[in-house]
C-alpha cells in the first residue's frame, strides 16, 4: 500500500518558518522529500495546508495540490 501526506517539521528558524516535507509510505517504509519552508503559525495541521489569509497561502496550497496529484498519478 502506498500513501502520502505533508509533514511540517517541528523546529522553527529565526524567520518563524519550518521545513515542509512530502511523506510517502510504501510497504510501511517512510521516505521524506523536502519541499519548501512555510510560516509555522499559518500552517493548519488538521488540513495539512496553509491557512489562506493572503495570496501566498493560496499559492503554497496550489503547489501542494499539484505535488499530491503528481504522487497520485505515479501510484495509479
């Protein structure tokens, strides 16, 4: 079974941003791919997306949706 999700690292840099990873699980083995830095305070953990307060959050969410589609296409 193959699954994927986005994972925000807990540590925050001086700018208040955390690394965001794409986590893929294949046969119970995890693989992480570093994507970008996100504003830690604006990350919605329950939705695994940015809170869309402004255009930046919407662009990041669009990027994440694209990455999720890419993974889904590979799985299919």
